[in-house]
């Protein structure tokens, strides 16, 4: 009875599998591939059950699996082949051979299928032969068998295509038959199977000038250089990459044009990592323009992580960019708010004696440094300008007005404005606008209005941005009545100028900062009513308010929710703002999460002192691996030597507290190995370390170094 019921249950389940498969066939494209295959597998090796499917249904399944997992399609076709289905025809065997060539594997199955195709009375097509040869050449099947199939093809007046010929040439080179490979290669050229407008390598030209010592190498390099171009022209990118590696295997300095073609092909597919790897091992000289184009591609796609991996490779390989390339890189980074990175590349360019007269780039650097209050860097750039005797232009003076603003000395802005008069420089709309913004930043509404009146008197028409600055100036007051001046300003000028989203952002920031929440809500509703879309600045304002009023957890939840909801992409400024706030929270979870976001995007902290704070925070949390990663990040990225030395000093102090004296000593070894310049903090940390270790020799050595420095 139990045995009978078991059989009945098994039969019912078999019926369920068949019914499920047939039901899924009606909407295959919407089905999960793994789920469908798991059901197919239940009947795949049971001929009696499999025969419940028609050949048309099997073909439909195969077509579905080809797109997503060709191996599954092969398993199904092999099963019906082995069960000798009557409905199989030439197209099914051809499909199997095509699938074998796609996965470049199962050469035994391919040869077996090909032989069955012939025994069934079908005449193999050219495509059948080519697909078979692709597999068996790649899988290194006995060369005689390969030649037999080729002879069989020729007897039917079939010709090998460029792809199979390329594979066969590669196979012959692999067994050191360079002569045979050369003959087939020349045959390809004669039959027009190579790309038009071929670039022949210089080594080939030298060999043609009777340099016999280069004969074999010349042929090798020429073959692979041409085949790479051929594969790219036929959109066989993976094979082009494979053959480029084979070229580098014997010749590390391919022609510039070949490198260009290969790297450009990577950029078209946005495959930066492959391009990086290829360039790292390529030793061709004078390819700075290729690095530049790749880096420019990364900047345009905001791929900062790969950008600076490329820059580090170029630095390691002593690649020198042209002045124009440095100019463009620095400009692009300034426009993306990457202050730390822009300053680093500027220093590299200056170390090579470039940018001697580039006032435009100096101004761009000054502006982004001032935005992030990098006063030390501003002084460095200004000093460099003085040494170069670079005369400031009107844009430089405008930037100095903004510097007065962040230094909280608006009266200095008035002095700079007077200096512009004295220098008889043309004072345009932008200069007046800079002055208004300066007074607005310091909350001086009276002076901001006077600057606006000066603009009118000079026959310049203010824009909405200038009125927005007046609104910000009024908004910095804690007095509700003064805040309302912003609304009056906007109302009185409404006929002349329309508000924009930044106008409402100014109002929001004004009322939220003083907790006039009811007014802020009205403004929020007006934004929606007037049909404006929130921008990133709106988000920044809400985030700061949420952080202040509701705590960091809700603020960071708000960040992820709102960005996703409004489809906003954070900028470099956004991530720096978040990192600032994350460090204030002293929450290991939040700090770790935001830092990872920055690191994975390759974004550097524009306030480099935050690196020191991170070292201190994670050091006392005993997260030594994270601290070491930051030290390496500062060191390899050459971000800020002073911050690096201070961070190492702090880490040594932390190791001393936790009694990890050997690790602290290793940090001093790192400083010496990298030839970093120690400061007073570092020497004090080392004195404390070697005193605790009771290592008198090392202690005396430190005192000697201190005396030398004096």
C-alpha cells in the first residue's frame, strides 16, 4: 500500500512539474531564470517526462536561457540530443555549436554534436564549421584534428573568417610556429580580412630596413598589433584585451597609436579598471595625453576614485603632463569642488615649473580654497603669485573680497574695493555682486543695501541672486521684523525680477535657523504651490535643521530618504558637509558609514584637519586598521604633509597609551622611509615613546635630530 501511494505521489509530482513548465512558457520573459531551470532540472534527465514537451516548447526554453545563461540552454539541447528526439533538425544542432562557441568550452561536446549532425544526414554549414573551430582551437585540441576540419571545409569551398584565423594564428604562435602564423597572417591580409587603414608598428618598419635581429619579434608584434585593431573594429572587445596582454607579454612598448586605440575602446565601454591595468604595465613613452584623456573621462563621470588611481600610476611612472593638461585638470577639479585634489595637482604642476602666467587657474584655486576656508592654502597660493610677480586682475580682487567675508572682516572688503578704484580696473556687475555677497555673508544688511545702490548708480541691473543675498543678510538677524525685510525686498521688486528656488532656500534658512517654524512651513508650501523643484541646497538646509533640532540619527535617516525620493545626487560639497556632521556625532556607526561613502567614491575631505580627527577618534576606539588606512590614504595620496605628520604623532600617542610600543616605533620608521619632515609634536611623541620603552639609544638619537633642526 505504501509503495503504491509513493508511486502515485511521484506521478502526481511529475505532472505538476510538466504543468508548471507549460504554464511558465506563456510568460517566460517575466520569470526568474534560476527558478525556471530548477523546475526543468526535475525532468531533464527523465526521457519519458521530457518527451511531454514539444520541440517548439524546448526551442522556446532554449531561446530564453541563451540570453541569460547559455550553459543552461546547452544542458537542455544536450539532453534531447542524447535522447535522440525525432523532431531535432539542422537548426538545433547549429544552435548547440553556436552556444559552444559563445562559452568557448565543452569542446568534446562540440565535436560529438558536429559528428551527429553529419550522421543525421545534414550538410554542415560554414557557420557550423566556424563555431566548431572556435571552440577546439581555444581548448587546444590536437592540432591535426583542427587541420582535418579545415581541410574538410576547403573541400566544400568554405573559407575561414578573420576570427578563426586569428585564433589559429595565436595557437601556432603558442607552439612557437611563428613562420606558420606569419603565412596565415599574410593570407588574411591578401583576402581583405584585416581592418582598412591598418596601423603598422615602428618595429615592423625597422625590420623592413633589413634589421634581421628584429625579424621574429617584429612579426610577433605586427601580428598582435593588427589583430587587436581587427578585433576592436569587429567589436570583439574581450579578445582585443586578451591579445593586448599577449602583445605586452613580449613587447612592453607598443606603438602609441595601438595604446590609444586600446584605451579609447575601454573608455567607450566605460571600463576604466581594465584601462588602468593595461596602462600600468604598458611602458610606451610620451603617452601623457592618454592618461589625461582617461582622467578627464573620470572627472566628467565623477569617478574620483579611479581618477586618482590613474594619477598615482602616472606619478609612479613619472608621466609629465603638458601645461594645458594641468590647466584643464585643475580647472575641472575646482568646478567639482575637489579642493584637496586640485591643490595637490597644482603643487605638482608648479614643481615642474609650469603655470607661470596662468592667472585664470590661480584665481580658480583661490576661489575654491576660500569656499572651504582653506586659509593656509590661500596664503600659499598668494605667496606663489607674489614670487612669480603675477599681477592680480579684477577677478583676483573679487575673490579677495570673498576672503574678507569668511575672515569676518567686511571692512577689509571696502578697502579692496577702494584698491580696485586706485588700480583703475574696470568695475563691472560681477564686482558689485561680490561686494553684496560679502556683506550678506557677514549679516550686514545696511552695507549690502548700499552696495546694491552703488550697482544701480553704475547702471548695472541687479539679478535675483543679488536680491537673494539681501534676503540672506536680513535672515542672519534674530529679529523677526528684520527678517521680514527680505519679504518686503522681494515684494517691491517682483515686477522687475522673478524669484527662483534659491530665493525660497534663503527664506527657509532664515526662518529655520531662528526656529520660526510656522513661517518656514508656509514657505515650504509656497515652493510646492509655485511649481519649484527642491534642489540640493534645499536638502542641505533641511539636513542642518534636522541635525540641530532632532539629533543625528533622524538627520542621517532624512539624508538617505530624501535623496532617494527627490532623485538628487550628492555633490562633493554634500559629502563633505555630511562628514563634518558625522564627526560631530561621535557615533562610530555614522562616521564609518559616511567615510566609506566618500572613500568608495574617491572623494577627499576638503577640510583636511578632519583626517586628524578621524585618526584620533578611531585610535581611541582601538580601530587600528581604520587608522592605518587613513595614514596610508594621506601618505599615498600626498594629501597634506602637515596633517599626515600630526596624524602620525597622534597615533603614536594612542599606541603609547595602549602600550603598543613596537607599533608606535614602526610609525617613526615609516616617517624616515617616506622622508617626511618631523615637527615638534612628532618629536615630543617620540621622546615620550622611547622614555616609556627605556630605549636610551633611540632617545639620544631623537635629541640629536632636534638639535640639528635648531
